[in-house]
C-alpha cells in the first residue's frame, strides 16, 4: 500500500509540474526549470554520502556495537555492507545516505548509543538499511527535482510579470494564484512522499531485524529525547533523512512535516505480524 501511495504521489507531483508548466512557462519554460532543478539535485544525490556526513562531522567506525549491529543486519538480509559513522551529537538520531546500496552510508549520533538497547539499535539501523535497499535517496531526489522545477517556474513567472514579459492574453489573477499555489502544492506532495517512504522503511526494517517491537520501542525513546532536547544547528534540507524529525514546530507541523507522527508509526509496528 505504501509503495502504491508513493507511485500515486509521484504521479501527482508530475501532473502538478505539467499543469504549472503550461500555465507559467509553457513547455519550454517547464523543461528549462526541470533541467535547472535536476542539475542542482544531481550533485546532492551523487555525493550525498560525503556531503552530509561531513556536514555533521561524522567519524567512520570499523568496530564496536554500531558496526556489529549493521554488519549483522547486512549478513542476515544479504545486503552490501555500508560505511558506518558516528556523529558527535548528544541528541539521539540516525540516518542513511548514498546513491545506491553499493555506495551507502549509515550514521548514528553518540546520543543514540547511550539510550537504546542492542535490540532497539538493531531496529533503528534495520530501518536505515531498508531506506538503502529501496533506494529512497533516489526517490527523494526525484521528488525534490520536480518540486524545485515548479518553484523555479513560479519565480520566472513572477519576474516576467514585473518586467512585462508575460503574454497580454494571460489572466494576471490566475497567474498570481498559480505562482502561489503551485509551489505549495508541490511541497505538500513532496512531504507526503517522504512520509510514505518512512512508513515503508519502518515495515522493511521490522522484517529485516525480525521483530517490529525493537523499532517501535526505539521510536518512542527517540521522539521523547528529541522533543526535550532538539538537535542544535540542523540543516533543514537534511532533516528528512533522520529517523525522527530533528526539527520542532507548531501549528500546521504535521501537514508540512517530512515524517509521519511517531504515535502512528508505533501503532502500525505494534500491530504488525512478521511471517
């Protein structure tokens, strides 16, 4: 169901791109914006394992509990062994990155090693390896490219109206509405894609480690810790990568969040049966 939901959301995002392209920039403008967004996201996707790890000052480890847990998961599920990093942050969290299973990295903060049991840590790292297995970094990059293209077109249209470059037959009210609503719609769909992949990684991770309660218990601990002591200096562009959101907000937080509610994730895991 989550896979079908992801396909539906990606299709919807593409339709928003086509509709916004026709209204704001025509086929030529849509193609130009898509190419620009693609070039910007390609570098991020291709070098994500190096860029993000360096951003959070990760240190590669080749022994110890974290390495042993990841190695066991990979052996049990016949997956290539990724590079394993620890991050010098006390707030417990973890993420996976890399363009494919052969060029992947998983990272966990020092804080996560302090509060989780071995079984709970296994649930977390199995979740991250599920992201790697299902190439969620690629899916997220494609969604970001399409959403970015829509935002670029809205900016192009805005400058075109300011400097009188728009067609005289264009309805200015409709153009303004499209410039405002299209990027918001694209962002909402992009966030929904991210939430869908988190549910899928929860399910895949539970199967990889053999017990959904390992991850369910870990998520409760991680959410409580991140609520009480949020991670400082988080780059918002990378927030979606973490297993629980390192960002805290109010109001329409759930609508614009890259992560599903932890309560719902835990409920699904607790009701999950592994055959």
